[in-house]
C-alpha cells in the first residue's frame, strides 16, 4: 500500500508516524512545499513550542475552538491532550505545564519536539520530500489518487492524507478543485490590531493583566492579558478576539471599534464604587497618586489625559460627574481599529475544506474513499494557547488510525 501525506507540518508528520506504526509494510511518503519539514512548529510559542494545553481552565470547547468545536469534542474521545502529553514523554521529551496551563517541553526548545518527530519518521522508514508543492489531487478510475506537483513530478497513491495547513488566500486551496469539494473561503485569524496614529501607542510595552475586550456593536467579547505595542494592541485578549471575530473583521476590512474594559469584568457601577472608595480614602491626594492599582500609573495618567482631568487635581475636588466619566473611561474605552498585524511569524486561518465533506469520526472524505483531511486545511482553528497544535496532533492521529477502516 502506498500512502501519500501532503504537508510536513504537525498533523502530517504525526499522521505519518502513526500510519507507519499501524501499517509497517506500507510505503509512506510525506511531501512538503517548503525546504524543511515542521517549519511552523519551530516558531510556535516563540521557538519554545506550546504543543498543547492542560484544558483545566477551558469552560467549553467553543471558547477555544471558534470553528470546529463539535468535531474536536468527538475526536478527543480518541486522542486528546492527555494522550499527546503521554505520547511525547514516552518518546523522551519531558513536558511542563505553566501557570497559564500552556504545555511546553521542559527544555523550552521546539527542536526537542521536532527532533522526536523526525527520529520516529526515520526509524519507521517514512520518506520526506521537500520542495514539492501540490498542484492537484485527481481521483483515478481504478481507485487511488494521482498527485501532481509544481515541479512537474507526480505520484500515484492508494491513499492520501491532506495536511497542508491553513492558507491566507483562497488560491491556496485551488489544488483541491478536481475533487469538487465544498470549501469555506479562508481568512486570517489570530492577529493583533493596528491603531493608526493613536496616542495610546506611546505606552508600548505596558501589559494589563486582566482586560475585557469586545467589538462594539457585536457579541464578540474575550478577556485576558493585553499588551500595548508600537503598532496598537496585542496579547491573549486581543488574539482571542481576532480569532472569534475573524470572519466579521474580514468583512469589515479590519476596521472596527474596539471597546476595552481595563478593569476586567467590573461593570461601570462597580468601577464607580471603586473610584468613590479611592476618593474617600485619599481626599487630599492628587489623582496621579491614588488610583486603581491594576491599571498601572502610566495607563492611569493616559486615561486622565484622554478625559481632560488634571493629574495634579486632588480627589476631594472631583465631582460626581467626573467620577462617572472616569468609571466609563475605565470600563468602556473606545479605540478605532485600522487594520491587522500578524502575531510574530505565526499564522492561522479560518476556513478551508467544509466539515460537511468529511466523516467526523474518521476524517475520511465522504465523496472520495481513502482520502483524509487533517489539521488547519479543514475549517477548524483555535485561539492561542496550544489548542491549534493539539488539533493537529489529534486529527493526524485519527486520520492515520482509519486508513484501513474500510478494508
């Protein structure tokens, strides 16, 4: 049996190893468009490889998988984050769970993950061919698939697993056209926001530990740490928001109004009570000297300036009207998003092959037997925190496990 795996990312390499373990006599080849496999794994988590998450703080899979939560819930019954952790530790990669529940190799080096995968592929005789960008996958009358590449070569394979990852443009999945599958137009996800010529950018480097971020006029809302950058705002709260609102933001050409609650989940009335308490306890202190400590002094001074309140004013002289303005400014601070920025070198997209095209238990294509899809090429993506890589490990494992399910 010949098995072609198209894409040498996390899902593809994991699928190759599992397929080789289950089908030791099969000829398995992984084709990669880039010059080296697992390039994206090498940079995830800032080069440390946030390979999964403990899921201990995940209230619902919909919170971390904006698209594909129902599919992932089903697939996790076969292979979940606990299985992933056991798998890598059994292969000699000790792991650690951080306070934020993100899981990394203890070495804090992505090369340990890459090395383990490459060693296993070599041990099991998996062949990797780089510089092979797929141009088409054509079903053959007698069964199997002809896979053609941009370099002019082609192969025929009994079975194929497509793990090409996400594509920021619809043209990136043109190679699927001969299969006549329903696809969802891909758009970028998991990015930070640009704020054109905005004074808040002077606070670059400031991190506020617990912010609620929402898009005004929509139901999209997330929370978590926020980082002010030289181009705008980033951090987990913003990246999660961009993920959940990816398609909405694309339709708005990445121009929208961002509403920030700098006090986390505190509403305006609660913020007003907090400020009244500060006033009562510090009547003779200046506004610059007494303030909600979760904001930090620089951000507090920025908020005072934006509301035209003198920093040297004493709390005793702040009237009810200005207290209400301050409470509103702390809990509903509006910023105009002028565009998007990629988060370092990582890139995630939503969209791809529609989930209606696959068997949700096996990931086999409903229309084409022995053709499987795994990873971000499907309309599945996640927020930051190791969830995208966990989806890759899970789907790669499930696809490989079902190669002979109909034999």
